[in-house]
């Protein structure tokens, strides 16, 4: 990992140097562009128009002029030079209005605005009546009512037309063709009219236009200029006659409109949240939403998202903070059932925790942050962020029909900074790719290099003409070298990935799987992600213990690589549908592996709850054979999690009730019946009152601690001293009670209790006698009751009696009397009595005694000396 970091550190330093060179080159480009525009503005403010005699020498034919006017409808950067040369060679004195109409009807892109401005400058410097006609024609786009005709029936095309026209007007103002800035006041007043807020489509269009104007015309709003070339732009904008009063008008109009649209956004957010809560209640109660509810929610959500993006874009253009909506995290979730009523049978005041302990919660919720361990380049986030402005508007348009056009509008946003003058005051190099292309073009246009290259090309062409076969051979060799290098790189990367995938089955702890996840990020690529998903999917069907760790790996990677989780869930869902539709009684282990994997992913909130419920419903619809095992395994894996989660509690409770009804109706075999009951009570344990813990005085707690916790071979003397220090008048009876509970302690420590009894007998003789009496009484009680549940207790007391004999606290006669009592208890007839007497006094006495020793006083009596007795 350190090796990778060193490589990226070196590459980072190289990129910084390259970035500095690009910034210097960019600054030079801006300086040249501004100087060219200042010269163009001077020419437009003081035009030297040719006289009528010169114009008569040019081509005035209708055919030539008509062809030229048609080309004006298709203005672009590629045809700019050719079109300007053609305009210089024709006389359009009688066709100025037609030329203006063609320019107004042209579908301009952001990259075509500069070309259109230069063409308009040429026409302005040649024809006096061109500029007034052009301004009137362009203003008709914003005020179509004045002309009485609709320029474009399609709203989206109309919005794009307004956008390009507004940018062209600003550019014409900057280069001196338009001298009156009051026309922009009328346009902005119309766009910021509060009446337009009633129409949602018009509001969205106006927001994009205002954001574009604020970015391109920051000088109108009195906003400070920033970025590279700031001083150059300030010098350029000094020549514009924008008064302080006009700046106040623009600023007031923008801020008033922004406050109004922010209130509209807040109202729509409230409506969306209300609809989400209603949908959550319906979903929890019925398990699904109607098509009407789903479509209305999707429509409102898309409208809100689009409005939020446009308002945020306007706030950014005005150097203001974007609006922050309360609890905005849940605005795109239908099933955010936080306000839904809790499941029946639960106490709403004390909700059950989702996880049983803190360690389980940490495993499923506390995932490592890959961005803290892995460079963003390896996670693919650098490219994503660069493309994000152009991608996001395409994701959620307001209307399905308007997707392409809205996407084009959004894409033009990202390009306008580098293409337009007004955006360039900000000095933001938004499109680095375009800058690099322009550099390469400049390098290619370098005259010195071109001469050298021309000679080289001529020589190469001659060589090719002589030996075409050799040239083809060389090209093939170079292609082969490139392919071999690529294969080598792929081979090294593939070897590393193979080694990583071989370590997957050994990751049986949280630390191991997290470490492997970080290591995979250094091998991140689309093909490697597919191989990883395939390896995770092919987990051995008997290795179910790996599923939680594999799911954790998927959950960790999904924070940065969304396609990993989506691919795996799709494969698992397809496998489940295949197995459930096959309806054979084969591959039970594969089915269990599949459904448990889905359950584990659900606990990480990777697999949606709807998928789990659909799988469970499919099993309940055909509740036979393997489907019973699959349903029970699913409930054992994630049923408790879904039942305790507020969003799915009601729906899971309904599913569990259906499960129990099916179990009662169908005649299931004992194994399946037990499986169903176990799964049900694992998810929904039976309600019972909590155990009331016994409250003991501190002295009793201390005695129990000494006897049942602290007592061992090394601490027996310390425990004996502590027991002697106790107030015996108060605690003797409780001590006797604790000594009789030897069955609650460890069986191997019974001899320590006997040793304590012998030690205390020197100082408290009555206590020792009471212990022996209680032991004998417990043995007789066990014989009388003969309860199997007391078996452990009876054996412990027999062992205790034997240990008391070993510590010379009882006589051997007590032992023999106890053994005799065990033999004859329950046999009250005289015949039975004398039969046992003969057995004891006869030759079988020793055998009977040894058997009793083995069964009742194992490992205790052999240490005593019975021969003397």
C-alpha cells in the first residue's frame, strides 16, 4: 500500500507542474481574447462603413444573396471564416431585413455565439440599418406578443432559443453593437415576474435563463470578478456604460425573485414529504402502492428535484448559499416510514432495538470509509465529479418528453464559462479537455514545426510509394508491441486479482474482510469489479458463515462503486427466480445459500426490503417442500431485522401471521413444523414479563461473591479469613444456606467448600454440625422425592458428603449408614430387609460397596482409609 502511495505522490507532483503550465497558457489565451474583443468593440463603436459606390462593385444578384442568407441560418464556428469571406463579397443593402431574420432564426449553440458575434460585427460595420433591425428581431424571442405570432410551439425548443438569444445579446453588448443596456432591464423584469411562478415549466425555464445571465453578466449585478485574468476583465468592463442605479435595479429584481422561488421550493418540499409519509403508511399496511400513487409521487419528486437544482444553480451564480431543506435526505425515498404507526403488540414508548448487541450493530452499520484509505482517483470519483454537472440534469428531467432538450440546456451550462465573455470574468477553467485540445491545435499550427513536418511527410510519402509492404510491416510491428504491453499490464493486474480472490474464503473476521476491501480498491476497474462480483456470487454452498463478511465487503464498496451491489443483487434475484420456478426437490443447499445471501445484504440495506418480501411471498404462495426451508432460512437471516425496523415492522408482522396460518392449515411433517415455529419465534418472541431480579443486602452479596466467584485453590485461605471476620450472629443462617447450594457452583470446587467447613469447625463447631445435618437431610429428601430434575443436586450433595469424610469431618459410620440407606430405602418388607443383610454380610459385600463408591462417591471415598473400619 505504501508503494502505491509513493507512486501517486510522484504523479501528483507531476500533475501540479503540468497544472501550473496550463494556468499560464490559459491566462495568455484570455489576454489575447480580451484584446481582440476590445479592438472589435472599438471598430463597432466607430464603424467606417463603405460608401454606395463600393457596394455597387460587389455581387448584388438575388441568387447569390439568397444563398448567402440561407447560410446565415446555420452559423457555426467551423463555417465562420468561409461565411465571412462570402459576406464581404456580396452586397446585402436590399436584403438586410432578410439577413436579420435568418440570424434570429438560427439555432445557435454556446460554442457558436462567438462566431455569430463576429458575423454580426461585420454586417454592423457595413450596413447602418442592420443593428436596430437585429435588436428588434432578437427581442421578439422574449416578447412574442408584440409580433402577434408564436415563434415556436414547443416549449423546450423555445426555452433553448431564449437561452442562446440572451447570450448573443450580452455578447453583442460587450463588443459594442448594442449600446443601450436598458433592453436587459426589460428582459430581466419579465423573467423575474412573480406571475410566472404559477406555471411550473415557465419557472424552470426562467431559472435557467437567470442563472445563465448572472454567470455571464456579473458586471450588471455588481458582483466581484474572480479567477485568473481578473485585472484584464476589470479593464475590459470599464468601457461599458452601466450606471449604479441600473445595477441596483438588476440586483433587486434577482434577489426578490430568488426569495419568492425559495418559498415555492419550500412549499413543494413540504408537499413531497407529506406524500412520502402517506405512501409509507399505505406500503406498510398493504405491501404495495397503486400505479396512480406511484406515478403521482414520481412526477412530484422529479419536479422538486429539477426545481431544487435550478434554484441551487441560481444561488451559486449569485454567490449565495444554496437552500437547505429540512430532512432532505429522505426526499427521494418512498418507504421512509418513520412516522408510520408501530406494529401492534409493541409498546410505542419503548421501541425494541434493531440489533441485539452493540457488536452486531457495529458490524452491520459501522463500515470503513474507503475515501480515507484510498486515493479518489482509484475509486473513480475524479472522473465522476468532472462529468457530474453534465450528467445530473439528464438523470431527472421534469417531463419524459423534455429529457433530451433539458439535457442540452444543462450541458450548455458547463460549456458557457469558456465560450462566453461574461462567464470568463469568473476565470473558471470548467472544460480542461477543451483547453488541451486548443493547445494541441495551436502546437499543430506552429509554422516552424509545420515546415519540418511537411518535409518529413513528403519524404515518408516517397518511401511509402517505394516500399508499401515495409510500411505495412512496421505498422503491424508497432501494433503488436502495443498489444503485448497491454497484455502484460493486464496479466500483472489479473495475477494480483487472482491472489486476492483466493484469499476471499479465508476472510472470516471483520478486520480481514475490511483489509481485503481496501486492497481491492487498488485494483479497481470495470472488468475487475465484474470478476469480484462473480467470485462473491459463487461462494461455496456449504460455506454459509462467509455470507455476512461477503455482504459487508459489498456494502463497503457500494459507497463508491454502485455497480458492484447492483450487479450482485441482479444475479441473486435471477438465480432465486430460476430456482423457485424450477419446482424440483434438488439443490436445497444452493437455494439456502441464495436466500441467506439476500437476507444478509438486506441487513446492510443493500438489498431493498421489497425484494425480500417478494421472495418471501413467492415461497408462501407455494408453501411446500423446499419452499418451507427457503422461507424459514430467510426469516432466520433477516426476519428479526425487518420486524424491528420501523419501516417494515407492520408488513413483516402480517407476513408472520400468514406463515403461522399456513402452518396450522397444512399438514406439515414434524421437521417442517419445528422449522416454522423456530423462525416465527426468532422474529417475534412470545411476550412475557421481565424477570424481577432478587434484591439482596450487600452482606449477602459479598458472601456469594466469596463462595461462588473468588473461591479457588489459591484463594481458599483468604476466603476462610474473610468468612471468619463476618458478623456470625447476623449471617450464620445465610452462610449455611449458601454452603448447601454446592450444586450451583462448579462441580470440581465442591472439595473446597468441604475444606472451608472443616476450617470453620475449629471456631464455629455448631455451624459444622449444622452443615452435616443439612447434607444428610438433603440426601434423604432426594431419595423420598426421586425427582429427575434434582439429579445434579443429589450428585453434588453425595460428593459433598464424601469430601467431608476426606477432610475428617464425618465418621465412616455416617458413610456406611448413608450407603445402606440408599440400598434399602423404599423396600419396607422383612423379606427384602434380610435379603439385603445377607448380601452385605456375605461374599458379595465388597463388590457391592465398590459399585456404590463408583456411582455415588466417585473420586471421594478412595482417598479415605476404610480398612481400619
